[in-house]
């Protein structure tokens, strides 16, 4: 599902942080314009401070390159500045800084997930090698070459008999062709002798017309006899040429069967060698499987450490918590401006909610992927030591995935409400549909959670604290 472009710069869940960054930049652009609408009155030091922060956020380097500056900015905008600058401006700027901080943390979250994915690849590769070696060992121990060899020997006898038969047919063909060619040669020799005799008579009678006339009948007779002999020879040669393809065909069949016999001999030799080495191969495969198993267990330990459910810094869990907390803090800050500047607050809140949804959706997908990988280790045959512990880790990851997807759906619902406040109902409907999809529901057409932002009661952003713990400010 692709969110359509609009003035609010929607951030499509599942994309990189560019959508959030674009949305924040547009939010800041609107904030700058509103802050400068004070006419010609002199700006207070606090207002100048807000404008300077706006320029830093909009025109500065990427959030990833200034993560510490964003954190200091988010912490440094306190109520002590309210006597010089609009409290709403300060709240919005603090929310924007937290949104940018969350985007910076997203890069570290992606890196943590990538590292965990690499460890998962190592685990699955090691288990694949272990399973392959175990299968090789079982096959080597169980294989019986007797039936295969018996069939090969029977085929060998049949082919040898066939080769002998074809060789006999080939000799017969060659003898027949040789006889025909010999007979044709004799006839051609006789015909040549007759033509020589006719030529000699013509030469002798060449000096006298009378003698030439007397010799003419004999010359013609000799020529006719030579023609007849040569024609007979030609017919014999034609008969021999008809037999030639039969020789080629017989030779091909013999060559084919000889090739088959060579293959059978190689197979018999290979089977004998494999049979002698089967036990050794089984032992080698068992040893290799044990090494793969050790590597897989070490990989699972590394994967668990990179996921960090039991604690640790720069893990998938810790970076996910940090990114989610930054966007929640952005919501907390922006809510303080709702009473004075509902539109700008809703814009900041929508960016925070959409980004929070993306964080939770990434975590949900990653936890599910890790759970599938660990489950594949648990289900390996034969089973490996510590499988019960691995099963517990897989269950934890499944639970974390479910929780994260639920939190993502809640955040997208909140984004839809804030977008409804901004009159972006079409985009709000898309986020409502996405939230329903994550829950396995089918949303009704034309209904978005955004309409609640224009009604009375609690502000839409007030429900954001439930998505992750520690929803307060930095």
C-alpha cells in the first residue's frame, strides 16, 4: 500500500527514514512560517533561539550525523524559556528535535537488525551443514551395493552379447561389400581390356580407309561389350554403396554399447571403492556434523546477545526501545502545544506516530524472522542439546513480535487521528487500513481514525503513552 503524496508528507511504514525526514522538514517549514508572522515587532531572544534551532534542523547535516546535538536540543528547551518565546513554539521544537533524534536512532536500529540477521544466517548455515552431514553418515552406514552390482553385471553380460552379435553382422556386411567391389573391379578390368583392344584396331586401320571400314564392326562390338561390363560393374558398386550405411549404423551401435560397457565398468569400480570407504566416510561425516552443531550453538548465543532481550547496549531491543521512546517523547512535547497551536501540534504528532509505527513494525518483522530461525534449530533432527532453552527463546521472540505489531497498529491509528485533524482524510484512511491489516481485520471503507481529532474530549496524542514504556520527555 502506497500513501499518496500530499502537503503533510506522509511517512510510509516499512520504508527507510526518508519519509519521516521529509515530513519533519515540511512540519518545520510550516513552523518557521508561523513563527515569522508576528509582523514588524521586534523578536525576543527566545524567539530568535527558536528560529535558530529551526534553521539548524532544516538545513543542517543528516540526523544520523548530529544525534548528540539533537539530544541536547531536545533536553535543553525547557519551560524556563517561556518568558521570552512562545511556549507552543518551544514544545513544537522539542517535539521536532525528538522526531529527528528518533530518525537518527533508526539508523542504529537498522544496523543492529542487520548484525542479528548476519548471526541468524550463520546459525541456519551451520544447521544446514549439520543436517547434511548427518544425512551423509546415515546413508553411508545403510547403503547396500549388492543389488545395484547384480543389475550392473547382468546389464554387462547382455551388452557384451549384443556387441558380439553386432560385430558378426558387421563382418558379414564388410565381406559382402568386399565381394561386390571385387566383382565390379574385375568387370571394369575386362571392360578396360576390351576398350584397349578396340583402340588398337582403330590405330592399325588409321592409315587406310578400307582397313578402317573393315575394322569398324569389330571396334563397335568391343565397345558394346566394354559398355556392358562397365554397366554391370556400376550396378555392383551401387549395390555395395547401399550396404555402406548399414556398416556405419552397425559401428555406431557397437560404439554405443562399448561406451555403456565402459560406464558399467566404472560404476562397478566406483561401487567397490565406495563400499570399502563407507564406514570411514560415515565416521568423517559424524565428526563434521558435531563441528557444525557446535558452531550453530555458538551462533544462537551470539544471536541472542545481538537481540538483547536480556539486556545490553546497541542491541535490537535496546535500539528499538530508544527509537520508540524518542518518538513518544516527541508526542509528549507536541501535546503541550495543542491548546495554543492545534494544527502544528497535530503535524508533529502525526510524524511521531507514523515513525513510531514504523519502528514497531520493523521490530515485529525482525522478531518474527528471528523466531522462525530459532525454531528451525529447535526442530532439527536429530535434536541438539539445549533445545528446550532455544524453544523458550523462540516463544519470547514470538511474543515480542506480536506485541510490536500490536503497538505498530496502535501507532498507525494515532497517526490517522492526527492526520484527520490536519484534514488529510485520504492518507488517514490508508493508515487506518494498515493498522487493521496488522491486526488481521478488514477496515470499513471511508472510515479513518482521524475524525476523532476534530471532536471534543481527550486530545488524540494522549493515547500514545501506551505504545511503549517510559513515554515521558528526555
